[in-house]
C-alpha cells in the first residue's frame, strides 16, 4: 500500500497566526521532510442573525492565502506550497492568474493551486451568499461561470498574445504575464457534491476534499475516479479538535490512522489542518517532529 504524501497547514488563522509562526511551521515542515505546506481561504464570516454555520467554520479572520504562501516560500527552498482551497471566482481571472504566476516564479515552480467556487457550507446552497455580495460577484457565476473562469486562468498562462471570449469573462487580445515557472500550474478542484466532483474530473488536474466522514470521502473519491479523473487526490484532515488535549503520541496515532484510511481510498496526499490543533507553533513543530520520526520521512 502506497503511503500518501503529507502536507501541513500553515498558521493563517486563529490565535497563533503571524509572520514568525508561518516561518516556524514552514521551515520545520521542510526540515522534517514533509511534502507541502498549505493554506485555505475565507473571505468573511457572516454576522447575520440566524446564519447557520453548519460546517463548523472557525470564526477567526483568515489571512490572505497567497501572501502567507509567499512569506513561506521566501523562507524555504524545497517544500511545495499549496492553496487548499482558494475561492478563485472572487477575483477576475486576469488578476488572479498574474498573482499566481508571480508566486510560482518567486517559488521557482513550487506552487500547486486548489481552487473552488465559494463553499463554506456542507448543506445546500453549498456557499455563503454574503461572500458573493461582498466580492461583487453574482452567485450565479458558480457552475458554468466557474468552469469558464478556470479556462480563462489557463489562457492567461498560455502563449502571448492571449485572447479569451466567454459568456462571463472576456480578455481582449493582449500580452499578459508573468507566465508560470514551468509548463503549467496544477489546478486542483475543491468539491463536495457528485455533480461538482464529476466536473472536477473533467476540468481539473486533481480533486480536493476534507475528510469530515471517511465513508463520505471514500464515496467522493470513487465518484471522481468513475468520472474519469486521473489527477492528484488531496484529502484534508483535522487531526485534533479545538478542545482536545493533544500529545505527540496521540497526534501521531491519529495521523497514522488517517494515512492508512487515505491510502485505502486511493488518495495521493493527506494535508494536516494544524490550525485547528489547540497548540502554539512551537508545539506544532514538536508534533511534526514526533510524526516524522515515527514514519521515517
């Protein structure tokens, strides 16, 4: 059984967020042999009375994903840097394509991008309307608009001159750069429902999900593969809850169990959401050291 590669989330939200914390975790992940460091994305948390936080999102502010990854990349040389995921349709494809390509060039080709079309809830409508309102993007841009946005991103990274004409996005004939460091920037699609997962199999270089329930995750990966998806499958996992008492032994045992589950369903990478582990960055490093020693990274 092949063991999935392991990524580690950076402290980009919560009480321990900050420049020193990011460097502490990123450099430790690289030193200890982990495959990647990652961030997630959240534009806002609604304060509207009656809003149902059914996904249990943390209420702390999320720092800018690409800025956090840029800071991490500046202090490392090998470890991959990943967005898992970035809500891409909140920015125009030209602006986002340039930001991503710049980070890819600065990191010398270490960027892998997970993107999504809003998200934030595990029940219908599967997105937070307040985020679309604040971003000035109609919620109807999801679905076909997201597919078009992804195509426009890739067009910007292609040879000059670039031109794109779609129903929702148009790019006039133009020289657009920078271009990615290598031939392409991998785009992994975050999805929950069968329809969106099957779409990920068609338009993405891979698929990202979160293992809230491993039976559900197994089903999601099966949907992706049955729809023809041959790309990278990344599973985010939460190795400890906010109120848990975390020891290196308990953390290592939990992650080992998750690695076996991830391998059994055919996942390629397992990303550990350390932000939700209630310990400071130095103690997070201690947990990673224990895990690395156990599995021999």
